[in-house]
C-alpha cells in the first residue's frame, strides 16, 4: 500500500473516531477500527504506537459499551505494545499510560486494579508534564473502586483529594466538573459515616456539597441530590457544633430537596427522613412543635406511594413514630403518643426480612411504649419494650449498638424503679459495660449518661461510695464530651448536681451542696423550651435548695424552693405521674415553713398538695405509699385525726404489695424499710380520732407484712383443701416458690426471662378465686379487731407503740382492748436509747476496753433498763395489776409486741434502779404480731411420732472470730436434754449439713457466732464452718418450711436484731426460725458472753421439759441476774418467742 494512501486512511480513521465521540453513533466507530487494522501492517515504525493506542482506545470503548473482559484484555495488550514501540514522545507515552490504566481498571481483576493504580501514579508524578484533570479523575475513580473492593481507607481519602484537584483545574463551565464535585461530596459523606481515617468532619462536607450544588443549578435530579446532601451535612455540623444557623439552613435546604423530589421516587425516602430529623432537632431545640405536623404529613405521603413490601416503608414509618414521640414530648398530647405506638408497630411489621431497618424499628416501638408506660404505668408496655430492645441488642452492630444499649438500660432502670427489682439495674449495668468505646471518638455522651444513671440506681440500693464516685465521673465525662451549647448540657449539669447532693448526704460537705445548687442553676439556665421542658430542672433546683435549707437553715433557700416547686407543679397536666415527686417535695417545704411561721394556711396548702399526690395512681407502689403517708401527716398537722387515719390507712393497705412475690427479698426489705412507721402513725391517728379497734387493726395489717405473706393459714388451708384441692395445691406451690432460697443478687441473666416476673399476678388471681369459694371469703385477709380480741384469752398481749404523735400500750386481755397512754415514752428518745444500748453492749464486751469503761457501759445498760421501767413496763404492769410475785403461786404470763425502736430494747428485763422489775412480776414472751401468736397457739402443741433434735456447736470459727470455749459443753447439755439429739460440731458443721439436720429435726439447739446485717437483714447469718464461702442466712433458714417443729434455742450473737427500718418485720435469725415453723424460739438481742450463755442453757434445760420454754428461760435469767445484778448485759439479752 502506498505511503500516501496509508496516511490518508489513517487520517480518515482518526476523523471517524472523533465523529463517534461527538455523535455516539456506532457506524463511525466500526469504520475507524476497520481502517486502523487495515493500515497497521503498512505504516512506518514511528506511526505504529499511535495506531496501537487508537485501537486500544476503541477496544476500551467496546468494553464500556457492554463488551466482555476480552475487550479490556485486548486494550491492555495493545497499549503495552504501543508503549514498547513508542519513540521518545512524552505526550504519546502519557496517552498510552492513561489508556492502559483505564483498560486495567475495566479488566476488573484484583491484580489489574493494583496495576491500574500504579500506572496512574506513574502518569500523575511524571516530571516532564503536569497532570491533567481527566487523569486525576480517572485515578480517583480507580482508587474508589479499590476501596469498595477492599475497604482500604487510604484509597478513599486519596480518591477524594484527586477529585478535588481535578475540579480545581477546569473552568466552572466544564461539563465534567459537576459530576466530579458530586462524587467527591458523596465520598466525604461515606468517609464521615464510617469513621474512616482522614475524615475531617461535617465542615468539609458542607463546603463540598455547596460546591456540588453550585455546579448543579438546574432543577433536575442532580440538583435535588445536591440539596439533600447539603442539608444532611448541615444537620451533621449542627449536631457537632450546635450552631443554630446550620440547623435552620438544613431545614430550608431539605425542604427544597423534598419539594423537588416526586414522592414515588426512591430518593424521596431518605430525603423525607433527613428532613424529619432536622425538624425534630429544631423542635427539640426551640421547645416548639412548629414543622412537626407538616413533616409528619410528608412522611405519610411518601409511605402511601411505597408498595406494601417496599424497603423504604419501615424507615419512613419508624421516623413518623419518632416525630409523634417528639410532638408528645413537647405538648404531652396523648393522641400523638398513641399514634407513635401505631406507627412503631407498622414499622416493625414492614421490616419483614430487612435487617437494615430491624434495629431502628424495634427501638422506635420500644421508645413509644416506654413513653406510654411513663404516662399510665402499664407494666405490659414496659415489659414489651424491654423484650423488643433485647431482640435489638442481639442483632445490633455498628452505629446502632450504643443507642440500643442506652435504650435497653433506660427501660431496665424504669422497671427497677417501678417494680423495685435490683436485678434489673444490675442487668442495665451489664449491658452498658458490653459496649466498647469507638477508638477515634471515645465513649459517646449518651452512653456516659446512661452509665451514670445506672450506677446511681445501684448505689441507691447498696450505698457503696465507689459507685457514687463512678457515677460522678461518668456525668463529668459526659459534660466534657459535649459542646458547650449542646441541648444535653443541662442533663449533664443536673446529673452532676444529684451526685453532689448524695455526696453531701454521706459526707456532710457544705461545699458539695453549694456546688449541687450551682449545677442545678446552670441546668435551668441552659434548658431550652417551655414549661414542660423546664419542669425537671425547676424541680431539681428546688429540691437542692430545700436540702441546703435543711443543712444551713437559710430561709431564703426555703422560700425560693417553694416558689420553684409551685412553678413546676403548675406545669404538670392533670394526673401526670411525674408530679408525685414534686408534690412530695413541696409538702415537705411547706411544712418546714410552717414550723417557722405557724401559719395554718401553709398546712392547708400542704394537705391540698399531698391529697393531689395521693390521687395519682399511675406511679410505683412505693411512691403511692409515700404519697398517702404524706397526706396523712399533713392532715395530722391540722389536727384532722380521722382524715389522717384514713390517709395513712391507705398507705398501710398498700404495704403488702411491696412484698410482691415477683421480687427479690432484698428488694422487698429495702422498700418496707423505707415505709417504716406508717402503721404506727396510722394507729396513733386512729387513737386520737377515738378509734382504738381500728388502731389495732392498722397495727396488725401494717406490721409483720413479710411474716403474714409467708405463713400458711392453718384452719383456712384445711378448709381450702376440703373445698378445692387443686387450688390448695396451687397455693402451696406458689408459697414454696416464694419461700425458696434465691440466687445471689448479682446472679442475673440479661436475656433469660425472669420466670418469677408474673408470680404476683398468678397469686392475685388464685387468692381472688379462693375468696369466691363458700366459707373462704376472708382467706388471708387481715384479722379484724373483734377476732383478735376474742382469741387472746386471759393472758395479756401488750403492743407498745411509740410515735411522734403519742405513745401508747394497747393491752389485749379477756376480749377487751385497753389503751394505756404512755406520756413519758418519747419516740425520739426511744430511738436514741436503742442506739445507746447497742453501743453500751459493744463496750461492755470489748476485751480491749478498760475495766472502768466496761463498768460504765454496764451502768449505762442499767440506766436504760430503769428508763424502760419508768416509761413503759412499770405503767403496763401497774395497769394489769401485776405486783411482785408471791412465792408458791403460778407465774402470770405476758406477751410483749414492741413496735419501732422498742423492738431493740429488752422490755422483759426492765427494772427500776431500786431493783423492782418485770422479771419479778411476770413471765415474758414476745410476738411480732398478735395474729402470729394466735396462729402459733393454734398449731400442734408438740411434734408427733419419733422426735429428733439437731444440735450444732462451733467452738472455733474460721475467719478470726473469737473462740467459744463453752460451746461443746453447752452442746452436751442440750443433747442430753433433747430427744433423739445428734450433734454436728466444728468442721462438720457446714451449711449443707446444718440445713439437712434442721430439715430432719423437730428441735434445734445452735451455739455459734452470728452476724446481724443492718444493711440487708436477710443476709444476717449463722457462722457455720464454711460461712465465708456458703453463708447460712436468714433467707435460707426461713425457707425450711417445717410442719411440726418444736423448740429452737439460738445461743448465738444478736439473733433478734434487725435494721431499724425493718423493726416491725422480724427479719432476723430468730424470726427466720419462726418462719421455718418452730413453735418456740429462744434468741438473743445482742452478743452473749460464752460462760453466761452456758449457765443460761444449764438452768433452762434443767426445767424445760416440765415447765416449758418460756418459764424455764425466765427462771434461768432470774438466776443469772441474782448472781450478776450489776452486769445486765450477761442476763438481759435472752428472750422467748412463741405461745
């Protein structure tokens, strides 16, 4: 072929290729390739590289037009050949490198991607020519592809930098520039969303999207995309820096994006959700509902254009639920809360198999149910929310992990508050500790807040100062992690204030209290929004001011507190459950102000506010008890004794619900301790109202709650077994389950459903059924006064009732109730003397104390016994006509039923300073309640059949406890006196063996050390050989459930001591043996001297078989008193409980 013909054909091929690039028509491309292949064998060597490069470009175009990988392979081969044959022509070499890099990219293989990147880098770093925009963009595209394939963060960062350089090198009118800018902005979004290294935050994203929007001015789909991207970036920057202008612009830009997006378009889903997020943020910041209704309408419109199983429905419905929840939070319109629940259920139903939206849908519905529970306290809502969040927790990952953990922990804490399940609070703590901190961002503030709340909840139960300190650290870290203008800053400040309040309570630090007030003021000043948003911060400041008034008596604090509380109360809708705590604080503040002024109007206002608190039913039971009690005390302040008795009776009626069978015993004890004094105050008000029989009934109903709920009603059970055997079996089963030993409080499982959660509901249904049966209408109902009086008999039962209103002895004898006022018995003095007695006993038995100190301690105890005689025991015996006992006549019996602090004092040993005492006039016994005594009397008098006895002795106790040298001798005496006795001593006396021995025996004698746990009386324990690892606790002993047990003699330390709050509940070792079924129990009020105990036991068993436990103990104590009259700690501790 002639040279001129070759040149002409080559030139024609180039023109045809350019024609294709201009028109897109395939025919010129085909003709160009044909001409180039035709001339390739005939061109001179210098022209071959150019033709090869053109053929490579055509092969690459075919690959792009839908060809297979062979076209890319051909392009690679042709370009390599062109590079091999190219002369020293930089421009041609650059063109070949660009084509090779592009061909390798379109080949699609892993190795080819790496070579493509390398080729582009050769091209871009060439020293003899600047990089061209299209080459920069090409390299960026390949790096993005490799990032998608491998996830290499550096690839994405480099690609975004190259797109930016490419766009900067072309004029604004270049048609390629808008796409490069758009791609870079989208890449920055991806980089920021995934926490990719190199992310520079939302500020750069905003700038990138502004550039992209400026390059897409037309009202087309790319313009709408740029609007949506800019709006999302502005919202992200607002969430980081809290600049209000960013939020306003985000709402405006996203509204434009949604306006330009048809509702049926796929893009409408994400844009509607983004707009909703921005509008929610604005409404929350401003405390106004503006825009929420319109965005809710938009979401509903887009939902209506999505098919039933469409991927976007779940996201739209979940967001609509969030809008409704926000609306409810701002104006408390319950209609929006119900709509939130409906939208949440619809969102969950729409998820189907789409795991992407599963966690948000579960969380959204759970959030709505939690809010509804806060409004009406329906337990089922909170239980369902927890179940949903536990499902979400098991599948959550990535960005969903933290909010799911926070939500689940919050719901568990709500249930812990409502049901008083401490295990729920511990489960919340477990969830939060399982969430790892993001390496680049640390612990999120919302997680820190939830962690602090959870630590505070557990602290309230345990009192461990370490938990209080850790909570303060969490709240402080939350504050430091938030921008100064963040809307959660008030939350952090208020939370820190609460920690400081508790620090003051534990340490007395005035500085801590001042800081608490300061933090509350800061929280209130920073709080956005209207009255409903301000409420908790107003309430918090008011409470802190009142506490500072209590500490410093500055009436300015009290006045400000009252004003703030009135403001907070006025902001509550009628019946809102959260108002109860505010009302309680306001009543306390008003009563404190009344003490200064004496103005009756303050008390009337206090009674009015308290009545409102008592009228709110949708609150946890312990709050209702507190509200009714407060109402009663407010009415008592107005001398409305009948009204006060009525209100306090409402509180007393709720006490059994604090001992619900679906709660751990430690939780039952915690709440009952918090309501101590309700029954005695109710009785005092009833007496002042002239209702003595009602006073007796209230005392019986409100004391011994735990004992009454766990005692089998003998005659009633027999009647039930005859009438409905199946119901009787169900009753016994539920009682066994409630009495069974519990796992340690820390032994809980997050995912395992608590099988006891619904036990109380089953119990209520069963009791309702039983009471519907003939003759069983009063099954387990509190005994009426007439029934108690009729059953008492000739020997008196004396209830000693000290209160802040009055003190009395209620004497039950021969079917009559005699109310004996005790004007010299002061409640505060009684409580102080109970503490004084415990300290005096400790000093009297302290081997490290000097002789003078120990003698002084004995004198203190003698003075206390004299005080008991003068204020209580003397007047009672005088009313009963019991003088000094004449020789040769039977001793009269008397049962003491002390309440409140009197339960810690030895009424049976009271005596005047001249020696005249109770021991010289009557044989004393004790009973926790009148009904408990009557029930014991009606039981079997003695074990039937072969009788066995369990004797336990611990002369030496592991763990550094003092030896008990007389323990073995005492055990021998008991074993010789008790029938069928088997002695378990020393290393053999393990928890398992002792429990087995007790379960098989009719009588028991135990001589060992014991520990009375004042913080958790259920953990009071006998120190058996393996006590360090397996303690033998009150809860273990109570669960024995023996049918025919006779006598238990507990020759151990402090077996009848409990915590002051549970003085009326018999939660101690002596009470545990009563619950186990023992008819007679001998216990001690304090640590007993070993030798003195041996003497008591020797005298006791010498006469017990003939005279019975009460009389024998009485004589033994008298004998020891005769020998050691000046050392009452040796003989005044032992007491008898039983008939």
